[in-house]
């Protein structure tokens, strides 16, 4: 039974999550990711394409995508600060915009770059810096980490499709994240 629990999302999606789409969608996909993790960026780009395809073929309300932070600070020294920057931007209504920027510029996540990205988005830099200096969003990030850990996440990316872990038991190989297989898993979950 404990093993089964590690294949399930123990913290259900909520209005507090960073989401694109409706929680009432046929499929709710939760991704635990790390902005410095190359595979997280690759999977996110893949999911964006899949989301567009499913939206065209099955309707805009078919898929809800949720991103939860899971910075692996032992191997990615700037991932936590990037997550804090994303949350500071979220307060100003720019989460998804900076989210994309952070994944595109994974090699440039030092504080100076984060401020530059915030400035490029037209954020209130004074507010952004204050949030970052005071670590105002650390608790939210830690809640995401804890929810992932309790759901059996140990590395990123980790995907849950309608609460069930995708890819458990597969060897960690890049070809594991195959577009056709992932679309099939999403569509089959909804049926």
C-alpha cells in the first residue's frame, strides 16, 4: 500500500496552484519542476506543444496544466532563487511569462539576471527586489516541495496525470518523454 501511495498525488490540485486551464478539465496534469533542470525544461516545452494540440483537437477546457516548484538545491544552486523570482513575478500577474524565460535561460539564473528578466517584463522592480530580499515566497515553494516529497517525488521532472504518477518504473532516459506516448497517456486517463 505504501508503494501505491508513492504513485499518487497526495495533495490535490487547488486554486492556489499555478495553473493554465480549469481545475474541472477532463485531464489535470501536475508537473514538479526545477528551473535549472534541463530535462524539466525539455518536458515543459513538450507539454506546451501537447497542450496546444489537445486544445485544438479536444477543446480548450480539456487539459489543465499545473506547475509546482521542486528545486533540487543540492545539485542546482540557483533553482531556489529562480523559483522565488517566479513567485515574486506571480504576485504581479507575470508567473507564466517569467516561467518561460527561466526555462529558456537556465544557464543565467543569478540574481542579476533575475532582476533583468523582471525588468524586461515591466514588473515593479522595487516590489520584486523587496520580495526577493525578504524571501516572501519561500513558504509557498516549500509547500510545493513537501507536497512532491510526500507524493514520492525525488527528482525532476515528475508528472502526475489526474493524480497518477506518469512514468513510474521506467528507467530515467531522455526518450522516456516521448510526445506520442505522453499524449496517449493523457487521452487514456481522461477516458
